[in-house]
C-alpha cells in the first residue's frame, strides 16, 4: 500500500520515523512519500520536502511568511495527486495539515491523523473541520480521548505516547565516554534546550544563559537542534562554562543533573529522562499578546497539563528573566525538591502508558486499509 505522510517539525520527524519503521514491519510492500526530516529519511521512503523549510512559529511570523506557506501547500497537493496514496497520514502540524486534509477528503482520499492538533488548548472550533475531514484520529495524551469523545462525540483511539517508545529505544551512553567525546569536564551538567526554530532560540538562549555566572560549579550544555548549524549558536557562547552539543539531545539528557527547557515537547522528554527542569517561554510581544487572549489553559508544559498540577515551574514572558531563572534553578538542584519532582515524574509516565504507541498506530492504520 502507498502512504503519504506529512510531518512539519523536528518532533514530527522523530515520531514519523518510528511509525514508518512499524508500517514497514506490518506492510513489507509499503511505499512511502513524506514531508519530514533526517530521521524519516534514514528509515526509508522518499522525502518530498524537509521540515527545515516549513518551520514558522507565532502569529506574526506566519503572516510574514504567508507566500511561502501557500506555495508549500500547492506543492503538497500536486505531489499527492501524482503519488495516488491509499492514505494521507498527518502528524501534528495542524495549520498546514488541516488545509491538506480538507482538500484530500473532498477528493475521496482516506485521511488519518496521528498526534492530534492541540485544539483543547486553542482553536477548539477546529473540531468541526476534524469531524468533517479526518477518518481516523490517533491521540497520544490520556485526556484527549475524553475531550474528543465525551465533549465532541468524535471517536478516537488512544495509542499511548510515542516518546515512551523513542526513549525506550534510545541507546544508553557511557557517562565517561560521553564527556570525553564531547570535550566536557567533570562538573555536573545543566542542559539548555532552547527550542528548534531560529526565532525561539534567539528569544530564549540569551536569557537562559544569563545565569551561568551564578553556577560556577556546573557546566551549561546547549542542545543544538538538528535544524540549525553551529554557526548560529556560536555568538551565544560567551565563556568556557558554556558548551555545545549538536543532535544529541537524548544523550545529553541521560547525563544531565538539571535542565532549562523551552516550552514544548522537550518539557515532556526531559521529564521522561527523569531530569528536574524549569520551563521557560518568551515569545514576540505581538504573538504573546494574541496568544494570552485566546489560550485558556492553566499551564503551558505538557508535564503540568497531564498531571493537572504545577509540578515543574513555568516562567512565561516577563517572568522569564535572569532573577527568576536563577531562583528556580537553585531550587531544583536541592535534593528535597529533586526527589519530589522525580516522584511526580513516575506518576506522569504511568499515566502515559507503556511502550507501543508506534506499533499500536501502525496496526490500526494497516488494518483499516485492509
């Protein structure tokens, strides 16, 4: 069978690659074309466009890049028509994917969605489009099933969270070898995860690193995103206590004592690696003013949303400053606070279910097509 997969971000590339592996196991004759990244490319199939060319964030930024976005939509539709897939499979990335889904469904194509758009956070009105344009929805957060089925009477399948798979499959690294290979000293590591897009990295990295001088007994290690070159980061590295590692975020988290993390999927990844963290977010003034008026969630991090309490501290916009980051980082380095966090992380993993999200999803897709 022929699968057309659209993933528009680094996290979608990770989950898409694991899903593709399972699809190939269950359907050895599978033909796959996709929008994604290096991880999906390494799995097989044919890359149409890399997510590096798609990553725009924030209301204002999307507006400025509207011509490019509309051009990508046109290219995608043309490529799908030429491929004639048995199913179009969308992975998150709703602004783009829901447009393609509407078009594909109108032409009679099968449409499956893996990793639901976060309509429980904002744009809940999109439920009408989803009910009209999506044949099957596979959700990865436990509260999403209740949201869709109880509130909106739209049946979905809870498949578990694919990060459990990704972390379970991650090769364990030897701490001494990790430090040697990456020219790190023996000081405990504070991981810096500033995001994957240039816009958010520019906003976040300077303020995250502004506390380095206050923690001379630690080394701060920036997790370089696969979508960015070192040349982009080097201006942020101001002293010898700041290190940089590219494309090894999971290896870094295995060896980190604590972390400063930009809001997003990385907050959950950090928690699943059992690393105490402070969540940071600072957007452009315009985008933030719009967002705070339409997003009504109590929390911005997945850790807190899933557990429905503020387990990890969230420093948002004006609170995301040197003084507050210093204060909260000092807290999570204290043994009592760390132990409390680790107990909550265990509850978090329990709620997300065990391994198997990728396999569960692939099984449902292939069985539906058969």
